[in-house]
C-alpha cells in the first residue's frame, strides 16, 4: 500500500459525442484562461470595477479562483491519467467556471453597472454582459454533458 495517490486512466466515455463535447469545452476554457492571463493586471482592474463587496480584495480572490478553476478543469475534460480524488475535483472545477461567471454576470446586471465588457476573454476581447449570461449557461450545459459522459464514479 502506498501513501501516494496513483494516477489511473479515465473510464471510456459513454458516447463518442460526449468526448467531442469535453474537447470543445476544454478548448473554450484554454482560450478563456489564456486571454485572461495574457493581461492579468488589466483583468484584475476590470474585475475591481464590478462593484463587488470588499471591492479590490473580492476582485483579486475572484480572479484567482476563476483562472485556477479554468485550468484545473482541463485534466478531467482531456481525460488525462489522474488520481480518483483529483478527477472529481477537476470535474467540479468545470462546473465552477460556469457557475462563477453566471453569478458575476447576473451580479453586474442586478447592480445596474454600466460595464461594457465582463472579461470572460480578459481585456483582449470585449464580452458584453448579456452575452456573458448566455455564454455561462452554455458553459454549464457543456460541463454537465461532459460530466455525464465522462463520469468518474460507478456507472449502471
């Protein structure tokens, strides 16, 4: 018995389409994380203009959580050999990305801010707030579909 976690291969996907969906979502998350990290200082200043509670502190924490979640979701979506625990963590990160962006975009709409870009693609490309709501829902649907097809637990 080893005290270290052992990497195991991912289970075979339920359908070939779920594998395609997971690759599509992984590609979207790579583009988003790259754009956000390309000008991370600008991304931080953009998040600080959202009027979040605890302004700058919340913006820094939110930026870190968003980018880390996007990167940590990739191993599950790409079916890399992982420990069982990290496979679950990676799957939850794929849901967290969609959830965080949905909460942020709804917060901006409800608070009545006049922000032109939400920053889903960093400060490189403008992403209007209403588009961000629909993109977040789409990310959630893709994440759910990929999780259903690549479920790491027991299957019936």
